C-alpha cells in the first residue's frame, strides 16, 4: 500500500523520522511546490495532488497544515484512507482567533521573515518541544523554511473554507495541542498530553494507529 505523507507548515519529512510503520506500507513523502500568487489552499492542493499515483490504492497522512492539504486532496482523489494528525478537518474548527485574524487581514502587515522567528516561547509553549533534540530539530526545520512559503501557507489557512468531511478520514489529536486546539472537533483518536509535536514525540503510539487504519482498509 502506497502511503503519501504530507508534512506540517513549512516543515519537511524530518517530522516523520521516528515513525516505525509496517513493511507493508510504502512511505512516499510529498515535497512542497512553490505556491502561485494569491493561490488558495484548495487550488494548491489540487496541483499537489498530481504527484500522486492513482493507478493503485493509496493512503494520505498529513500533519498540521499538511492535514488540511490532505483533506482537500481526499476530496479530489478519494484515497483508501486519509489520516490527519494535529490538524483540522473543517475550517469551522479552526481556532476562532485565526478566523478573526483572517477577516482582518492582519497577516499582510507582518514581514515574511519575522514569521520565521524561533524562540523558547514558540518551542516550549506552542509546539510543546521537551528535549534538547526536539528543540534542535524544530529550530532546524524553521531555519530551512522559505519565509515566503510560510507566509503564504499561514494566509491560506486563515482564508480556508471547507465544510466537507471526506469519506474514510480519521483524525488523531493531542490533548495538549496549543496551535490547533478546538472545542468542537471530535478526533477519532486522542493522544493524552499530546502536543503539536506529537507525531515525533509519540511516534510509537501514532505508528500503531496508522498501521491499523491503513492496513485494515486495504482492498
């Protein structure tokens, strides 16, 4: 079974490095492509979906922003299974502050490079990094992120409109996620004390869930 992995906002496949999945799952990482000016999240996902081989069954696994992209791709290609981690399935489940900021257009006033700043507050509180190695990994990911892609991605999240739940989609979320918290979302799998960085921190537990969902639904 081919499984396409889509990383978080500005991140890359390093975020999945601790996952240990069944040998029956063929992991394929999807790399980000350059967004077009004023491109919506939906339009970007449609272009990204062309990288997927639809001639055989496949699954989608997306983390954070990658989960939203996976939702949009799932609406187009109807994968066997879609798993979103530390993410949001419906735009109405985005934190109210984000939706409010999107309406005000605040992001336009913030320089792209300022969004890349990584400090202890960002790491410890919002992402929930704990160990020194986690802090180093997050710092490197942020450092390697294209600031203009980052600004576009944040803007596309703030302007995202989706009220459709694709078929065969599953949501894994942590109880201590400070970035994509939601009182209205009802995840299928809850990771106790899981942070926004839990795909790395709780890799063993999440690997087991992915194995079960992807392999159980293989035709």
